[in-house]
């Protein structure tokens, strides 16, 4: 963009200038609206330990906010389970939905910084698509993100990352994510 005050995330520019023409050529789209694009990214962190200690959910919310760049919402238990000492309405996790610029910024950090820092990383599973062009992955440690200070973390949690696209098939979605730099192993 010509205006110096207008900011555009690196992945959005990459998508617009390089990936759209590649996908149009690869899948022979006649209409530019058929080209798949990223819709949203949902981050989810389950904190089962919050049942015993309510301070853990505050720590998880703080870490999730640092990772996502926006305030997460605490997820509540829908029903009571006596065996787990869980009561209806207790906070047991947190989630956040990223769209537009924050989504592109998060994916940039995920692909270029966080995934290479994962221990024994061999690539993402290329079969984790749901049939409608959405990709789900899990991370065992949330400390791989550079925003998290390892010395201030009281506990390491896993998190789910769901990337929602407008693709109609798994092949289209996989091609889109592969062009964005997702390191699939199969």
C-alpha cells in the first residue's frame, strides 16, 4: 500500500499478492470469489486444574491474552459432575476467536516462530481437516510462543488451534495453508 500510515500484516500481503494467483491457477477458478480464504482462528485452552484452584484460570487467561493479543473469554462448565468435584458454571478453560489482522499476525507467529520451537517437531498432521476446509491442531505446551515469559509461568498448558477457511474441500484448504507455510508432514 502506498500510504505509510496504513499497516498490512505480512501474511495478508503474501496471501493477496502470491497465494491467490497460485490457487486460481491450481484449481482453475473462474470466479475470484471461489478462491478460499482464511475466515477465523479459534484458540482454546482447557484448564481442568481450575476446579481445585481458581487462581489457575486467571493465569491461563493472562497467558492466552498475551498469545492472542486480545482478551479471551472464560469457558464455564455446562453441568455438574460430582466425581470431578465440578459444579455448573465453574470456569474450566478459556477461548478466543481471532479475525482479520490479528488472525494473520497470529498465524505468522505460529508458523515462523512457535512451531519451530516445539520439541521433537516433525511437521503437522495433514489429515486433521474436518471435511469442510477447517484445520484443527493441538499443542502440548503454550510456552513455545515468544510472548510467554518462561520464568513467570506457574504451569504449562496445552491448547487447541482451529483454522477456519472458506474452502469447500480438504484439498483446497490444505493447498491454502501449505502456501501460507504450514509444515505438513503428509
